């Protein structure tokens, strides 16, 4: 029989949401004979926490893995659906750009949709108006801007197939959900205490056991470190996300219905970014800023509400190039941090947990699993980084601070994407893309990356003929949007349905 | 119908559209390129000229294809049954490899997936556990296309993803010279100008190095903005004119010669190609409607041409239909597939030997990316770099996949096989093999031809078996897994029972060679 040394004991160490997310997923996936010990050291300095609200794709594979529905997240974590994120002030003080993930717009005769629009814009002698003209075709963004909401549709004829809703969650309620799920599993035990020391295996780089302050010792096949309790940061960690923000401060306050924004907001200020989101019963704000340029008091002033903790947190962006070494796997903030931009860190954490589930070692020889985990970790970090960097480096604000951001030295992969798109409107894709192509294309155009020429094949398209069909498309979009419910009504319907669903579920039990 | 280009106010620096494309060389690469560009550019004022010489033969042994070619044909609006009838084509569900792991081994690399979704782990992890306990035999039992191919049966895939008949794709085995002829007619109907003639010289701009024109034996000078070199191994423009250089990969893929000969069929015309390992190379068998294509690919360090020819002729299933033809090659890739204003497509760009029918696919990728990155007269360095980046990825990943067939052998009968086992493998391949052997991890990438199921087929077919499997498999008991496996085997065997014969299907599909083919093809 192979798998002789099958995984029988896993130790998860750290504090905060990461340990619970990891434990819940592993318990769901592994056979019952694998025991999971959580060692939670809440006294350890938590250098980085998640913002009070996080936004995750509705079809998130992580939630699918846990068997969680939107209904459950709405009921138990104050979930609010949205179709995009509003970038306010990025192109100049009063500007708005609704960034919304979208399915692919249909091309014509093999010519990508945005090239047809580009050609039309050039035919009018106004290529610089491309973002404006193209905006009419960004259906999910238009729905979001109209204050409407709906789920996607499986009918390929409906523009609603383009919708990609996401759900904003109350981070502390989300953590409670994860804790419940993990605690319900008979294969998990939980110890709240400090770690005294690690015991290494003799003549091997592996960890044998961990000894707690109270003298208890836990031996395991695999050790998972979520916050750096088991491992000093690796010396080769590099700052891979070249932005100057190093402080973070958040607030969360009770709200009446409809007082907050219906979609999450990323608001640009001189020398700071503010993220705003509204939940079922509260509004959340998070500000990031560079301490060298902006005082904490100034940041608190921008927040304009009671901060959760008076002292700002520290923000550092890095990616550990080898988070899995021997039988120690780092995930969460021990493996890399990007920041709260569009819930980057939560996305990374989910991704790492899924990667680890897919690569769980079958014995003490786990080099190949580690290599693959490490490869995926850096690739996914880079994918997120490139996407999140784009609005910063293509901003249109006039302050010195933002001007400097435009001159940020870019990672090679983002440079290739920008160069190709600028020169000819072609989106370069790499292995293991996280974001849909249309979302990338929309973001490029939205942030003013206007291709210098269109696909030569677009010349073969008869504009006189295509023009009216494009017009019909815009009309069809408008009609669909008009018929859609406004955000709050749709949310109320969902909440009512969710509540009924949960009640029937409970009755069954 | 098209709007005039001058109506459009383009920025000054982008006004210089390519006006004249010159394709050097006919053959499969030349005519595929001409047909695709003509189709794509119809309606623009770009003209396409293809220069070929009847005196210079084409290699034209690329007779087996991959499923992607169907997409190429569909894009051009070519009717599949008509094309098949005109190229004596048969269907292809995969490639059978005989004697590759050990003498006596055989497996089929199918165009399709194995098994079905059983739990959170991939199917092959469940298979690895069953194999370890002796409860599952071959992976082949869990592949419809493998079992259908072995039974010489064929039907089209079912678009309903719930059906077992949706788990595969298919390609063709065809006469490549007839395919080139078919596309030649297609391209010329779309306005491609064909010039008969032998190119003797090319002229470049002394400042930019760009090619300006080629001249023919008869003194005619043909100018162009952009050149596609489809001249075969010699690389008339990409090498002889531009001196681009060649990355020699013969240390990884040492076969350097081939002898090809068609013969009459005596075994069934199955929907699959066969590659049988020999002492110093391997032999192909490609069944077409009217004949069997055969060839022996070998390494001249280990066998003489005469011996290689004798081995081939001794192993034909029927009388030969012509004299054997000798071919010489060096595996590798042109250092830049796109250099200056010239792109090399086909053998001029590189050759990775025909083991997995990748030659025509590489032509297709070259064309697809050329269309995606179609330049203006400046040939922006950005586009050139990008083209070379993506084509290098294609070549590298295919190379590793091909090398895998050679190095994962356990043959002890001949020095070539021992040397291949013991040579330094590419690091990228060694890592892939270790990851699969160690824990059943299969390479996965977006840019590259072979999908995880292909890697799995060759790994398992050549006796690389995972030593450990995904621990999540143990969430199910052996009995539960065995029950699922047994159901699946039954489902596949019933599906094969319900599939009709390959040759009958060709008839009913309207793809059989008609009596007028002879006159048409000439």
C-alpha cells in the first residue's frame, strides 16, 4: 500500500481569521482520521489584520469548498451583493470609474469588441474618447451605476450573463462563521496559549513537534503557520508591491439602511486611499497612507468616524518566495501581504488554502508539493499585484504624490501587458490568470490606456452596418437595466429568501 | 462593403499598414498561412502573394493532426466532410504507442479525459490508490476514446457535457499534400496571387536590415512589406538572408533522419495513429482512406540508413506503393521565429520531430499569433518580442513533452534507449516527472499545447506511477471507490458497444473519397 505515512496530524498556528479559515477547509476536505490541532496565541502581536469589510466573488471556490451559499453569507455575515467597485477621484478630484468584473463581450467576425469600438472612435477622429464611448457597453458597470442589482443569468441571450456579482462581508462575523464551522468538526482541537519552542527532527530539516508554554507537546506531520509564530520571516522576502503606503486605519459604525454606498468605494485623496463599504447594519471605512507624508492625525481626520483601534496598524507588502519549506507551510500574512486593496489579502489567503488542499502531502517527503505550492503562490501574488497596480500607475491626479506613483517602476509582466495594450489593444495573458480578460480590458481602457491602433482585421468591419447593431445593443442594455430591481429591493428579496431557506434547513435538522 | 481606409483618421505614426505580404514557399505551412491571412484580411487592401516552385518538392509527411486543426478549418468556413473527402482523411482519436516503456507495452494517448469527477482530488489519484491495492488495471479502462479507438469505432462527440460521449475530441489523419492543394485553391479564390518560380536571391535595406524583395530565377523582382518564410528546413529568408541562428535541440531529441513510404492497407483502418519504438528510433503508421502512411524516424548515430530502411520495409503491413523517401533534419528551433519583417512558419521555424503530430499544430500557432500580432510596416519591436516570447513557450513545452517519451523508457535492448535514459534531461522536464512520480502532480499551463490528460497518458503509459496520492482520496473507502470505478468501466464499455464502425461513419458522414478526387487533386 502506498501513502504509508499518510497525513495523520496537522498543527495550525497563529491568530486571527486565517487559522479558522484554514482549519475549516482542511477539516472539510480530509478524512476523519487526520487530526488538526489549532494553536491560537492571541497575545502574539498581530501586525496586520483584515479591514472590517471584505469583498469576495460570489462563486468563490473557497466558499464552494466549505459548502457555503450566498444566502448563508447574507444571513450570518451581513453580506451585501455588489457588481463592482467605484473608483472615486482617481482620474482627478471629482472623477468616477466603476470597475466591474464582466463576462466577455462578443466580437464580430473574430475581431474583439473593443477594437470595433476603437475603430469607431478613430473614425470619428476622437480616439481619446474611447473610455467614454466604451463605457456604454460595460453592462455590469452600468447596472451598478444605476443602483440596480441582479445575479448573473445562464441564458446566453441575456446581457445578465455578463454579470459577476461579489459579496461584501463583515469580517468579524465572517470569522465567527469560520470558527463555528471549524469547531463543529470532531477532528479539530483548539488550544489557546503561547508557544514555548519548536523541536526539530534529528538529522532532518523538519519540525517534529511544538511545545506549548503549559508544557503540552504536539507532534505533527505538517505545521501550518498563518502569522509567523513558527517561523521568522524569510530573509529573502522582497517588497514586491511597489507602493508607498505603510499605515492602515479603519472604522466601523452602525448605519441605517441605504446610508452607505451600494457598491464598495475606493476613494483617492492626496497621499491616501480610503475604502468604503456598507454592510447590512454598518458602514466600514479603511484608510491607507504613507506615514512619511501624512500624519496619523490627518488620516484620522479623513476617516471622520471612530477608529476601531486608535493606533494605526502597519502595512507592509511582500511575497515570501518559498513559503513552504520541509514540513512547514506558511500561509496568510506569514506567506505574503499585499494590503486591503479590493480585499487582496483575503483573496491571497483563500487561494493559498485552496492550493494547500490540492497539494496536501501524502508523506514526510513533501518537496514536490512544496515546490508547486511555492510556484503557485508567487504566480498568484503577481497576478493580483499587476491588476491592483494598474489604477495607481495610470492615475490622473495632479498632486506630486500621484505624479510619482505614475513613475513607479513596473514589474515586467505588467509592463508587457501595458505596452501591448497601448500599442495595439491586445491583452497579454499569462498562465493561471485570476481575472477575466474582459475585466482587464475594461480596466485598461477605463484608466486611459488607449491603443494606438486597432486590429487591422477591424478594417474589414462595415461601420455603417455595425453601428446600428451596436446602438441596439446599448438599447437592450438600457431596457434590461430599467427592468432590474434597485439594489436595496433586490437585497431585501435575497435576505427574505435566505431567511426562509435557513428556516427550512433548520426544520429538516 | 468595407469602409475605405482613408476615411479613418489614424494617428500619423500608425498609418503605414502592410500592403504586400510575400509568402515564400507552398506546402502545408505556406498554404495554411496564405489561406488564413487571405480569410482574415479579405476586405482590406493588403495583397498576398505566394511564391512556390514545382521543382522544389515539399516534405509533406505531416499527415496526422491534432484536434485544434478543426478550429482552424472552421474559422475558414471549410466544410469538414468535404475536406475529408478531398484529402483521403480518416478520423483520429489519439496515438497508440507500442514498445515505448518496455518492449510489449502499449498505450493510447487519447484526445480526451480519463475518468470522471469522484471527489475533491483529481481522478488519477483515486486510480493510483486502486492500482496500489491491485483493484484497477489500466487507465485505458476509464477513457472512452481509448476503448473506441481500439475497437476501430467512431462517432462525433456529444455537446451535452453530462454524456460520456462528450469526454473526447478528435482530429484527422490526412494526406498533407492534398490538404495543401485544397488550401491553395481556397486561398487563390480568396485573392492570393500564386507565382511559380524559384527564388535565387533576396535584397535587404542596408539601414534597417528589413527584407525589401526576392528575385526569381527568371529575373523577376518581387517586392513586399512583410515576408513569411515557409521555405522549409533551409530557411531561405529567416536563415540564409537574415542569419537568425538555430537552437539545436538534438542533444534532447537526437533522431535526425526519416524514411517515409506509403503501403497498401491490410490491417483495419482505425481512428488512431501508431508509433512503434524501434531499436534506434520509431516507426509511424498513419491510416488514410486509400493507403497507409509509414515512416521510420531514427538517429543516424545508432543505425545506418540501409538498416533503417530495411527495418521499415520489413515492418510494412502491405506492399509498398512507392519507393521510400529519405528525409534529413535537425531538431531545434530558430532563435527568433520573427526577425525584422520576416516570420518563419513551418519547418523554417523549427522541427520537433513528428512523434505527437505537432508540426501542423506549430504552423497553426505561428499563424494564430501572427494574426493576433499583425504588424504595420514598422514591425514594432514590442510585437516581435511578444511573438517570440509566446512561440518560445509553445516550443519549449512541446519539447519537454516529446522528450518525456524518450527518457521514460525501461528498454534494455538497444544502446539508444539506455543513452536517452542516462542523458541530462531538461530541468523543466525533470521537475515535472518528479512531481508526478512523487505525488501525482501534473503540469498545468494556459500557454502550451498539451493538457494535463496528455501528460497523464504518457506518464502512466510509460510506467511512471505516482508513489503517493492525494490524502483526500482516503475520505472514501476502497469499496466505495471500487464501486464507482466498476460503474464507469461498464458505462464506457457500453458506450463503445453503441458506437458504430469508423469506416461506416466516414461513409455516412459524406467524407469518403469520391471518384472525382483524382482529377481534382491534380
